[in-house]
């Protein structure tokens, strides 16, 4: 019976307070990555939090590489401005 209750409680929707606490924990550097892995692969985690953690883990490297690309483009543009024939001091 106890296992059945545990399954039901992990399928209940999370409250607003739980989501706020979750997002506050995810704002802590380094700990956020550890917590995402724990929540994504733990059997006792709420199904909503588990799916959210999995989606964050999928999107995290995508956001990282998009950010690197944007920084690269900005640096290249900034270094190319002085070499422009229209640039005069």
C-alpha cells in the first residue's frame, strides 16, 4: 500500500510554492546541475519536476552553445570594425 501512495503523490501537480522553491534552488550555480540530475533520474521525484529537469538538461547545452556563438559573432564584429575602409579616426 505504501508504494501505491508514493506513486500517487509523485503524480500530483506541484504547487506554486513548490515551483518557486524549485526555481530558487536552480538559481544556485553548480548546485543547479547536480539537482537537475538528481531530479531527472530519481525514482521518488514528482513526475512534473522530473520532466522539467530532463527538459532543462536537454536545453542547457543548446543554450550554452548558442551563447558561445553569439559571443563569437560579437567579438568578430568588434575586431573587424577597425579594418573596415569606412572606419576613420
